[in-house]
């Protein structure tokens, strides 16, 4: 390839379109989530292969609890199946984090995600953040609360709070900036994903539904990203 490709350091993916994928095939929505989970495994490995440092995937939002209980249960059970063997990533070098408010998750799920984080914490490959009961506003509220506690304990003064202090209480503290946010499925909205982190992310929207998403689609998104001129307010 003649053109020079810039590989984003950190990619965020809103894994959307599972339900529509299933509906198109006359299948239950759950079938779309199952296929979507397989695509997630494949794309994670592909990101590592091409040199992405961190990947954040939106798996379940703070708003997704409003779906019918049967769908929420099906998603949680699918998750349980995948957590059993750390998404099939056992033995791979990914450092797996779960981001979001975990106290609302079932105790057996919390136990598994803590175990996966513990066993992968010293891994040196791709940082994989799985967003579960995640909301960008909730993350910001969380950080504000933590800073409030620091003030009460006298560790920091209100006037010392700056962007870096705030950032240190986000779920992605210390990770590379989110260079690219990708949303398949044709929707063009952020849906409460990475609100703090996306300040200067590039956005790529694609019509492909997530269960149909392939490494070639990711290549396409990265080519588009590479062609963008990022100015960060400069000229
Ligand atoms: C994304 O696919 C998966 C979750 C939000 C859990 P959807 O289930 O939102 O699929 P569509 O948007 O209805 O097609
Ligand atoms: C965003 O997709 C959340 C996830 C992919 C986990 P939604 O399907 O929930 O978003 P909206 O409802 O279309 O905004
Ligand atoms: Mg959706």
C-alpha cells in the first residue's frame, strides 16, 4: 500500500446492530448477540495483530436495562458463557478490564470479572476494556464523587482539580487517548459512550451491522481515520 496508515492507539467500538441482523434473518434477537460476541473475539485479536494498544468495546449500557427482561437475561447468560473462559482469550496476552458500574451486575458475574482482571493484570499486550453497565455520564458522576471524597479527606483542594486530576478517576486513566470511535449499524450517535474520552476522537460510522463486521471493515475505518487531518484546535 502506497499510503501511510496511522494505526489508532486506542479504538472504541459501539457494537451495535445485533437485533436488526437477527431480525433480517427471521431469528430471535439473541442470535444476533451470539454472532456479535464471535465477531468481538475476532476483531479483538485483529486489533492486537495490527498494533492497536487499547480497545474499548461497548457491550451493555446503563440504558440497556430498559430492554425486556427476557433480552437482558439472555445477554447476561451469554456473557456468563463467555466469562467462563475469559472470552476464549486464556493464554493470550490481553490485559482485560471491565469498565462501568459493576455493583448492579449479578454476584457470580462480578466474581468472574474480578477473576479475569486479576489473572490478566500483568499481561503486556492489548488493553481490552469491556464496557458493562457502562454510561459516560455515570463515569463522570463517579469521578466527581471520588474527587469529592479526596477533598473531604484533605488530599486535594477544589482549586487543584484540573483535567488531569479528573482524568485520573476515569475508567481509562493512564491509557492512550481514544483516537477513533467506530459505530457500525448505521446509527450516528454516541449513546452515552466515552463522553469524557471522546473530546477529540475521530468518529467513523458504518452501515454494516456488527454481526457482519469483518477485519476488512476495520481496515476501511482505519484508512478513513488515517486520511483525516487532526487539528486539536490548532491550524
Ligand atoms: C447491540 O445491538 C447490543 C446491545 C446493545 C447489547 P442491539 O441489540 O442494540 O441491536 P439493534 O440496534 O437492535 O439492531
Ligand atoms: C449502544 O447501543 C449500546 C451498546 C452497543 C452496548 P444501543 O442500541 O443501546 O443504542 P441506542 O439505543 O440505539 O442509542
Ligand atoms: Mg442498538
